[in-house]
């Protein structure tokens, strides 16, 4: 958002659990307000599926009316209608490094925290499109 010089509005950021119902309820709440979003970015694929369900329940089409992007690239992302555009992260590699760090900690070999950055990949499917709204 910063790279695109877009403002981040705190009232458009929702915090909660990582479940389908959370995505559904927060989307309905947002759609009942004054702001009409053109896209949603969810913290995981389950929330994204809840968002898609909410959008469909009020007669909106994904991606014709609103785009949706998830995070995790779970099998659900491929199976939903439309298939979900999502961010793939290297789960196995993350698990491997977490295990290695834990073993080192248990052996007393490390005492400070370590920051590891993993590469991610945008998996483009059919839940996103070019924004056509001019506001």
C-alpha cells in the first residue's frame, strides 16, 4: 500500500480469529457502512472464503464487483468458486526452520531471537480482476 502511495484506513482493518465466520461477519458489517470496497485482502484463505460467501449473499459477484485475495494457498483456495487468488508461503521450509531453532534453543545454543524472512508467491486464480470503479 505504501509503495503505491495508498492510505491505510484503520477502520478498514479488522482483527479477529482466522475462521470463515469472522470473514463473513466483518464483510457484512463493512458492506453496511458508507465505504464500498473494490477488493479484500484476507489474512488467510478461510477468512477469504467467508468474505466470498458474504459478498455472494448480498448479490455481489467475485471478481466482477469485488476482488478477493487470501493467504496460505490451502487446498480450499483451488476448490472454491471462483478459485481464490492467494499468497503461497513455504510451510514446510518454515516448519523445518522452526524445528531447527527450537532444537538449538533446547540445547542452549541460542538465546536471542532471530528473524527469518521467507519468499512468498502470488498465485493468481479467478477471484481477482482489474478494478473498473472510478471514484
